[in-house]
């Protein structure tokens, strides 16, 4: 009985420490974004500002990835709590639990950083297309309206729901991925696998940041709250369809305003 109580206490303490660490990292990311946005270099957080900054090659990619990783840390780390909370119970008695939990989070962020690289390439291709197709340049509302409409429609897709179910119930993912033989590598792989499902769940909402800019703190707060609620709260799945409907209406409003 004493051993059970001791283990339960240890699990609670590790879980509380993990929650504090995730919250602190997310808060630090929010603060850094706010300071960056308030500085003379705030335009680099804006989509169009970065495109018109004169940066190219390595510096452009570095600034983009820095903004993206900050945005991920601010918006997406809080959504990992369902996974981290369960996994802390698994590794609570391990002496290397800090390294293992850190590797879990690193794997998650690595998956999203890979997605950022794909998004960066896609965005560059879209800019190249806009330079060749005059209709896009003559209708600047079209791309934002399309991105918002895509995000709204995706909220109703079967893939979104399947990935959301995986994100909300990561227990089987832990059982399938964790053996404890190579703990740091296995934790990284688990975090990356969870990240892939999270990308499948949230990529369309994150694409909205390309439409509104990485430095739009209000949008970041709203979208981060939506994704955290969807993934972590018992009633979160009921938010998916209403958010989709609101986004579709917003896309129609953007298109309508642009065409008038």
C-alpha cells in the first residue's frame, strides 16, 4: 500500500512538473513573439513583410523557421497534454525521465518543423504562381478566402476526425511505440508519431497563419485555444463542426467583400 501511494505521489509530481515545463515554454514563446512583434523587426513575423524583406536563401529560411518554431511552441505545445500526461505515468520511476520527456517533446516539434518546410516550399510555389498569373495579383482577396474556406471544409472531413481521435486518445500509440529499451530514441519516435497525427488534425487551421501572418497574436490565441480544446477537453470534439461553419462563413465574407 505504501509503495502504491509512493508511486502515485511520484506520478503526480512528475505530471505537475511536466505541465509546468510545457506551460513555461509556451508562455516564453508567447512573450518572445510579442517582443519580436513590438520590435523594429516585427515585420519579419508578417507573411507579406517577410516576403518583401529583401532576405533570401539561408537567412530567409532561418527567420521563417525561427518564427514558425516560436509559433509552434506557443500554440501547439499546450495541445500535447493528453500525450504528455499519460506518458509521465509510464516513465515516472525512471531516473532519466527528464531526458525521455524532453525527447518526446522534441520529436513532436520535429514533425511540425518538417511540416513547416513543406509549407514554406508550397508558399514559395504559390508566390511564383501569383507572379505568373495576373488574375491572382488583381484579386488579392482570393488566396486568403481560399485558405479560410479550405480550413473550414477540412473541419468536416473524415481524415480530420480520425486524426483528432488519435490525438485525443494516445494510449494505444504509447503501447505500440514504447518498450523502454532505447528510451530517448523511442520517446522521440513516439513524439514524432503523435506529431504526424496532430498535423493531420490541425494542418488546415495552422495554414490560416499564412493567410493572417505569423505575428497576428489575436489569431494565434484564438486558433491555439480551439486546437487545445479540441484535443484535450472531453467536449472538445463538439467544437469541430461549429468552427468549420464559422470559417466557411468567414471565407464567404472575405470573398464577398473582395468582389464588391
